C-alpha cells in the first residue's frame, strides 16, 4: 500500500509509450508501402521482397528500441517519483506520531518545488501544534496552581477553626474572604474570556471618538495613577480621530491594557497612550516604562494563562488572562494586536477598522 501511488504513477507511463510505438509502427508501415510503390512505378522494380525485408528490420529495431525506452522510462520515473513521494510518506508517518502526542519529528525538505513547499508548511503546522500543546499543558498547570493556593489556605484555616487551633476573629474571616474573592475573580476572568471568544456575534458597532474614550478610560484609573505617582501622556493624531467599534467591548480591552501597564510600571513611572491612523485602520497603543519583556516571550503574551515571570503570584502577576481577552475582543472587531519591548519601554498595540 505504501507504494500504491508510486506504481500508479509508473503505470501511467506505459500506455503513453505503447501508443507512441504504435503510431510510429503504423506510420513506418504506411510510408514504406508508399515508398516501394513509387519505386515500382518509376523503375519497374518488384518491391514486395524489399518491402517485406525493410518492414521486418524496422519492426525488429523498433521493438528493441521500445523495450529499451520502456525500461529506461520506468527506471528513471521510479527513481524520480520515489524521491518526490518520500516527503509524503514521511508526512503520513509523522501525522500518526502527531496524533499520538509525539511532536519531535519533522519532514525532511530537500527541494523548493510544490512538494517541498508542502513539506515546509507541514513542518510549520507541526511546530504550531507543539507550541499549542505546550501552552495547553502550561494552562492546565497554571489553572491548577491558581485554584490550589486559595483552596489550600481555605482548607487549612477552616480545619484550624474547626479544631479550635485558631480562634475565630475578624482578621481570620477577612483573610478567608480574600481567598474566596481570589477564586471568584479567577472564575470571572475565565467567564470574560469565554464571552470575548464569542464577542463577534454580539458586537454593537458605533462611531466612537477616541479622545472621549480615553477620557473615560483614565477616569477609571485616576486614583491608582495618583497612588503610584504614574505620569500619563496622551498622543492622538489627529485629535478628533474616530473608530468603528462596540464601546463596551473596546473599553474593556483598553481597560485590560491599562491594568496591565499599571501592574508592571514602576512607581513614578510613565504610561503613554497613543492613537493614529494607518491607512484604513486606527492603531491605539498603551506603553509603560519598566523592565520590559524578553524577545522570546513576546509571541506568547496574548496566550491564556501565560505570564512573563511564572514565579509571580496572582496578586502581582495576574492570572495571564487579561491580554488573551484583549486579543479575542480585537479580533472579533476584525482587528489585530501586537507587542514591542525595547529600551525599557513595553508597548501593546491594537489595530481596528476606522
């Protein structure tokens, strides 16, 4: 079965060779008959014996030539087709390994033709699947960690309270309340992410003026900005720039970006909010000063539960859902997101249709 396609391609050559030989055979017979008839008319020569000898000789050499051509054609075609089909056989084997959860092997790409391009695309797909599988494992680990910490604290204090090891007090109940709130906030984040994934079906687009939107956004964080002594710069080009979007969902995405900037900006740092046109799109970016993000981490910051510093607690580093929600909301609008980090400045941007 492995060679079924190979032999099918080879057998396609045989009819072509046979038809070619038959055409040449009949053409020679016809030309020879005409040629010897002309000899008889012009020179009064009896052509039958000469015609027969000539035809037999031509047929004999033609048969040998056909046999040699057939062997050479099949041999060369076999070698060439086998070389062409090798990546396809590898893809079949590696596909089975991918299905069983093994992502290490890749197709050997030895050409730049269509089969080589298919092999490269297959390898790219395998790389993406391997990355997604790793992110899935990280997500399961992170969810378990996010749930384990508050649940362990709750269990420990409840057991201590029931055994009268810890006396009931307002401080203890407040601590238990905070742990429960952590669980509630995590569930809320997951629910927001689920809603963001289906946001496209519920968009209520309006023409929004970006400067008014920014004023509303900054008013939500006014106290926290003052508390952390964060300086805010707003750069809009032009000032009355407008955008077509759902106001609630866009405000949620921008709120998550500012929340993220506040979390990682140092005290007395700076947050820069900018907006400008790029052809038929509007780009809005929120940048913050700070330690920045490593280049290796930038492609993954919009993945669920991804945190740049995995050692951070949820109180300081978040659950890693905020930017994933931003990505889903922006893509629901037909836009895209991206990030840059260099020279102590981290910039998260989103582009939406104007």
